[in-house]
């Protein structure tokens, strides 16, 4: 059985290049934000969910930038 890799909030910050405050804000407003799990009273995130969320954010930003008029980005 494959073990699920989990990461801390700080590791999530490092991977997403966002602050804890920004991640907290997004957790309250973004329905696609990965759900935290509490294991032994420690907040952890599934690595696969974090990776998928970051990739979706990058894709959305690229799509948005492609829709902007030339020179506006």
C-alpha cells in the first residue's frame, strides 16, 4: 500500500512561494484550496493535492495573461 506524503504549512509556503497569511486567506476564499488534515495535532497537507492546486494556479495565471491585450501584462 502506497503511503500518502504530507507536508507542513511552511513547506506549502515554500512550494507555492506564498506567505502563510496569503495561504490562510486563500483557504477561506478559494473552494479549490487543499484541505488540511490534523495528525497528532499538527496541520498537514497532502502533497498530491498541493501540487495539483499549485499547477492549477499557474495554469489559470497563464490563461489570464494570454487574454490580456498585448503590452498590458
